[in-house]
């Protein structure tokens, strides 16, 4: 039995090549090869009773429970254990989102300590970069000739790109660290175990180089696909061809992003390399692409709304406090924001990141767990790792499933 949060030994094979020692879900009577479909809603324990030929059915004693106590059992179906933030069965959309939020509540010291520290460091670096290193974007003069206007537009685009690169690098570092550490925290929360920030760092640190490679590979892959779609139209000067190629490239890019969306938790929790993690994600997403896409899209929309709700008031306060910035907006010229605006909006960004980072990482990790429960009976391994030795036994039978 593997009691580590990875739930799988290093180099574990994908689901189709599992060894005999890894438990699988029981096959249904129709022989279609799919795992058992568990109802999302189960009646409270003791409410069902088996039919009795000799008289009215009597109540059945409640099934034994484990962990947090949120479980139900009945005649003919196993009880559902919940040692941590999720029940050990296939999850619904609401349960995945609730599990991510529950992780933030249950481990708020570790999670907020991590996200606030990383966000503060990123915002300080971003403020210093924006204030001292980023060149001011030149304005395009309205009375310039077409050639001068084109040159000024190119200069403005270059200045904007120079200002964007440091922000992207800082965001990449923050995403890398928070993803690695939060994956460890969430994996422990599934088992109902506490974890300190130092313990999460010690476990995640050896996987950071591979995670960095994966984090860089996916955007580069998307950029390459988009370039392939746009280049034919740009070379021939055909706007319709460029638009059609860009649309096709965008569809392929979204398909690949969803297909590889579970590669990060696979890399961290199964000790996989970059390419095996991509293959593992593709295997887990296969047949459930639309479901994964819908859950991730819903999460993105929710987090975007949360970010806007937090960011807009801080931006308005920053504009009201910073006379230089609001004066530029009123005159129609490019505003030059001072320290007050940058600090106030930075505080809003820190608060927003402290909330959105854990939920985003939580949804991804719990989606990975859900897919493995559906395909590989991971709930049995999780229950054993949580110390629930009787989980998976028939009612009245204390012999663990092998």
C-alpha cells in the first residue's frame, strides 16, 4: 500500500497497462466494460431494508462509517466514505468546485500563506519593473504621415512587448511554484491529512524542473499551432485564408489544451516525466473531453468574475488617489500612473490571486482524481491510504477488497 499523496509508485503504468495488483472496478452484468455508475444521491443510512418473506421489512442497522462521517449506505450498495474534502466516488461538477473551496477552508493557513507570499513577491517585482524598467509607450501623433504612423505604431508595439515580457516571466514563476505546492496540499486534503508549507515544498521541489518544462512546452506548442495556421494566409496576403487558418488553429489548440489539461497533476502525483505525463492526461481525458472542457470553462468564467469583482474597486480607488493617472484619462493622453495606483492595484491583485490560485489548482487536481476514480477505481487506493481498511467490502463483510 502506498500511503504517500502520489497514490501511485514512480513510473506507474497508464490505466490500460495496470498490473494485477492494482484493483479495478467490478464489471457490470451487461459486459460493456465500463465501471460501475454510482448515484450522486444516496439515501441516509438505515433507511433501506431488504425484503423479508416472513413479514414487514425491518430497519437495517447503519453501515459503519469512516473519516468525516459524510457517507451513506444501504442495502445492496457500499457506503461512501469521505475522509477528506471529497467523497470517494465519481464526482459531480458541484462536488469538484466544492472540494476546491473546501481545501481552501480546511488548509487556509498553508494555502493562504503560500499564495499570499508568492503573490506579494510577484506584485513587488511587477511594480518595480513597470516603474523603472519598462519604457513609456510612445503615442502615435494624429497628424503623422502614413509612413510615420506605421513606424510609431511599431515602436509602440515594441515598447508594449518589452513591458509584457517581465510580467509574463513573473507570472510563470508564480504559477509554477503555486501549482507544485498546491497540488501536494490538495492531494493530502483528499485523504483528510494536514500538511505544512515546508512539507509541501520538500515533496514538490524535486518535480519543479519537469513541471517547468511542461509549463513552457504547452504555450510553445499552442503558439506553434497558431503560427502554422496563420502563415499561409500571411504569406499569400489573403485575409480570408489567414482568418480560416487562424480559426482552424484555434480549434486544434483548444482541443490539445483540454487533452493535456491533466498532465500537471499526473506529473506531480505519479512522478511522471513530461512526455509520459502528457500521454497520461490524454488517456484520462479520452472519452470525457467535453465534460473536462465544460468544467474548466465554467471554472475560468467563475474565477474571472471573482477577479473582476475584486480588481475593479481597487482600480477605481487607485485612480481616485492617483491624480496623475486620472488626469491623463480625462485629457485623453496616455496616463502615467504613480506609486499610489500601482500599490493599490497590487493589493487587489494579491487578494484576487489568494482566492483564485487555490480554486484553479484544486479543480484541476480533483478532475484528475475524479477521472482516475471513474476509470481505475482509485477510490480503493485512496481509502486504504486514508486508513479505511473496510472500504469496498460488501455490507456485513469486513474483508477488504483485493
